């Protein structure tokens, strides 16, 4: 898929190198040297993904990622953190702050493009998949809407991805580990109990139309999305 990607790095040579690779892969680029410039670019032309350097002047990449996750406009934009830090503790800090993936410098453009492709596939299923409907519950990845005959349902981005996975893989029992890998991705440090939190949120969003009953807890195994009576 073609994507608009914002590169936030204070080193122009790195920005140029990444932008060249992205352009050759049929993506479009936006560039920013610091958080303030990045914020302006986002407001003017919202990107599909952000490549964010940890070490930025004025405001660090970690602080900026946290700010992006707090704001409604930017809270669902995928972020890949770029950094020379290699310690596991630093990686966990970056991911906990709001990054979706983490890549250490120096890195190959081939690896970066692979990470970008995987993250876009996971966070933007609408780019490659068709609408799906089960028992009157319709999910449209193109418009990012979930609806029934009588109303539109409001879901957060994670609940939307979770429901999309369930609806495209019905009647199977999915372990928490499987859901983490499929919905969050296997490069993200998330505890298994986080799945239960988002399942509760998803059920709550589906309760007004009675579709919460389609999500079944399978004791000792995980969850199933079932359209059977």
C-alpha cells in the first residue's frame, strides 16, 4: 500500500536517506527536524505513519510520542521509534510511551521498509480488505465504521482492529497470545491481561445492539466470535 510517512529526525542526511528509500517503495514523505516542526506538518497534512527519532532537540522523541498519544487527532497514528539505544529497558520505555515498534540505528532500509509494511498492514486493515457483515453487524474498513441497521457504533482503534480480526476469523478459539500477535503485533510488549481489558471495552460498545453475546469466553483457552445461536 502507498502511505504518507512523516520522518522526524534532526539529522538531514538520515531524513534524506530514509525518504529516498520510501519514495522508491512508492510511499510519499514529509520531513521535520524537531517536534514543533513535526506538529505543524501533522496539522497541515496528517500522515499515515510517523518515524520518530528518540534524540530530538528541545523535546525528546519519547516526550513527543506521549503527546501524540494524548491528542485525539494523532492518537491512532502508528509510530516507529528510531534510536541508537539498544538496551531492553529503553525499548520497553519507548513502547510503553506510545511507540508501536522500535528499530535501532544503524539499520538497513530493507529492514525499515519491512517494519513499515508490517505495521501498516496491522494498523490499517482498510487498505487491503473488504467490508464484512455477521448477524446484522457490519464493519467497513474503508470508512472505519461499525454499524447495524439502526445505529452506528463508536469503537476505539484497538477495539476496531480486534473486532475486525474476530469477524474475519469467526468460530475459532483464539488464545490471548494469538490475539496479541494478530492485533497488536509480535514486536509490541503488551501483557496478556491487556487483551481482557479491550475485550471488555469491545463488549460494552456492542451491548446496545446485543452483539456483545457474539464474543464468547472459552474457559482456559481464550475467546471465540460466534454467529451461532
